[in-house]
């Protein structure tokens, strides 16, 4: 009976370690090299950028923009269509670059509220799906940040660095200890 209990615990730890490794999410740099700016070809620029991507709960959007020249405001669909912040969701992020972690499914709408930037095409609509049916992202995850993350002259910065691998190291350590305990009590 003791052997069976140890095998169950060992198996559970192995499965937990595998699940942890497959739960990686994706970092999306909005507009890629263009960043978060008024695009020369209007709103189609961000529509085209989003069309080739899959967004899931837990993914992070990185808005690269120059502080004082742009902002990011999440809004409801009617405000997105009318380019206004009357139905704002949360406060506008005024300092670039900004990370926004997607924490719910459905459509999400983002605009720049400065001047006529939204009317010029600085607006993004994405559809977010549930992460339970996802495959791991190709980019490393990033810590959740609700707001500004600092600024860099010119406003274009690379995506934030991945978090430390301490969770993976801890899981591997626990797995090793479990294997040792299994061998001792076997």
C-alpha cells in the first residue's frame, strides 16, 4: 500500500511539472516594429496586425509609445467606434511602454485618446479566447503589469524580459526530492 501511495504522489508531481511547462503565454508587441503610433495607412494597420494573431487569456500586449505623445485607453465597443473615451475601462495609461495582460475572453478595444490619433487609426480591436484550449505561446511570458512600465527616448523598446525560471527550478527540485524519497522508501 505504501508503494502505491508513493507512486501516486510521484505521478502527480510529474504531471504538475509537465502542465506548468505548457502553461506559457504569449507576449504581443502591438504593431510590431511600427509600435503604438498613428499609422500612415489608418486603422487597417492595426486590423492587419491583429488578424494574424491568436490572443488568449493570460497573454500580454506591449504598447510601445513615447510618453507624452500617445496613451492607451481600453474602452467599450461604442467608444472604440466613435473614437471617444466616454465608456473607458480603467484609467488611461499615459507612460510608455505599457503592458496590459489580457484577463478575460471576448472582444477588447484600445484607443489613443490624444488629439485625433484614434480617428487617424491609432486603435486596436482584438478577440480574446480562453487559454484552456490553447497551445503554448512561442514567446516567453511576462509578469502582469497594470499600467506603465517606464519610458525610453524615442518610445520604441523591445518586449520586457522573461520572468525568472525559479518556478521551473523549484518544480524540478521537488521532482528530484520525490524520486529520492521514492527510492528510499521503496
